[in-house]
């Protein structure tokens, strides 16, 4: 049996994180270009671009760079926008060794008593084998960004 693309089962990635900051602050980190630049680790990348039209049916476009000079063009459409609670958008990645399209779901839940936020992140499907490590590093930066206020 040949393993063509139609028979390959791609899995989804689910990451759970407890973050400092209330859901309002965590939400803004996802929908404001300057915040995204910080926690996506793009502060040193001169070619950074972000255009975000955060509403259902709105589009976004990002240009990201990694340490070895590879440039990635990301774009997609916001499918669901429920402020401070849920953000669903397509993630189309071009450039670099792995290209493809996925759906990202971000769910935010206030954590009682502590003033923090529980984040549930789903990437479906995973087409880039580096996704787990890359998003985990992003979320570590997001935690530091939120703690720094």
C-alpha cells in the first residue's frame, strides 16, 4: 500500500498552560501586533510584519523570521472571535521546510482566586514536526511577557 498524502493521518497538538494575568491581558497578547512580536520572539527580526483584522471573517498576515534567517509567511482567517474567551483561526504557513494549513483554537478560562488564566491551545493538524517545541517556547515567552506587565 502506498503512503500518499491522502492516507497519512496527521495528529493535532493540544497544549495546556496556566498563565499569569487575567483573560483580558492574555487575549490582548493574541490580538495586538506589538504583543505578538514580543512573545513570538520577533523583536530582533527587522522583517517582522503583522496585520491583524480581529473579527469573524477578518484576515491576518504575519512575516516571521527564525535564527537561521529563514522567513515565514503566515496568513489566515479568524473563524470565531469571542473576546477574552475563544479565538479560532486558520494558520497557513509558507516558507521554510514545512508548509501547510491548520486550524488553531485558543480557549481562555479565568483561574479562580489567583487572577491567572488557563489557556488551552489546539493546532489541528500538525504539519510541521517542530510545532510542539516552537509553540512551547512561544508560551514560555508569553508567560514572561505577561509577568513583566
